[in-house]
């Protein structure tokens, strides 16, 4: 995939506060990226029982459209029931690899017939703040992903998981051929477990964060959507 995003994405380097020029040219959405392969297989089996076809390979890699990346905002309703997925997101630039947070918003009804189509049904929302990966490397396994959903004016914790349970940035990038890891790559990490059911319908708001070990919010994304 070589098309550059037609939208100007104005990122900020979290370490310096300076503008960060990045130009997405490839979008890859990873899945089933937990370090505990037994737990990953259990999750695959659960999804299979719900009618979602198992991936052809594990971890799974799905190609998206780089032009579908946006910073915050809102997403329109799709044909079926939809929900978000908080993930850390790697951005490869000329100056190195950066990490932020995003949501792989997915059409859950369409997922039963085509995982690729279900992921391409929505734009992919990401944070404005991105950090050089090396600045977080020493505490990487202590970082945490969390998401909240607001529905009917009530906000509740939707997902939570430590990055220690997920593949590292290096291992994720090494899933791709060297030529695909060049500047312009945007790689979603796969998600963490849900702590509550996603809303079945109506207007909602999704917030996702990447947290430091001391609870500081390193990066955040948020958007409005319609569950069904």
C-alpha cells in the first residue's frame, strides 16, 4: 500500500513538545498479539464460537487504508453493531519509531463474514501526542492501556491491560518484511481484554489512553460514534 493519507495529520512529539512531521503511507492492523499464546488461542476459540472465523496465521496482520487515519473527532454509523478497541500505535518516521494510542473501531456484525471488511468500515482514530519509543523503553512493560465508553450519559471502564501482556514494538515490527518497516508505516498493536460489554446501540463516546507506570497520561484519543 503506497497511498499517502490525504489528510494533514499534525502530531506532536511528547518528549519535546515540538511538531512531528509524519506521512502515513502504509497501515497495518495487528491482532492476536498477546505474549501468552495459550490465552490467545482461548480468545480465538471464543470468537469462533461467536461466528468469527479464526485467523489464517497468528499473530494476524490486516492491511488498512492510510487515508483512513484521523486524530480524534467522530465516526459515522455503519451497517452493523460497532465498538472500539484501544491499542498502542507505532508510527515509523525518518527520525525513528514513535508510539501513541488509537482505536481500531470495528463493525462486529460484518466481522462474522469478513474481518478485513469489518476493520475497513471505519476510520482509525489516533492520538495527537506521540513519543519516541526509546524514551519509554525502560518502563515499557509497566505501561498500561485503558479505555472508557460513555453511553446514556454514564462513563464506565471498558478495557484495561498492561503492555507486559503484549508483543513488544520490536517483535511487532519484525512481523513485517524489512521493506515494509520503512518510514510511513503505521502499525496498530492489537488490543487488550474488555472489562465490560460494549453498548448494543445508540450514541456513544470512546476514550483511550496510554498510561505511564505512575498513572500519567502519555497519549489519549477520543471520539463520538454510534454503536448501531
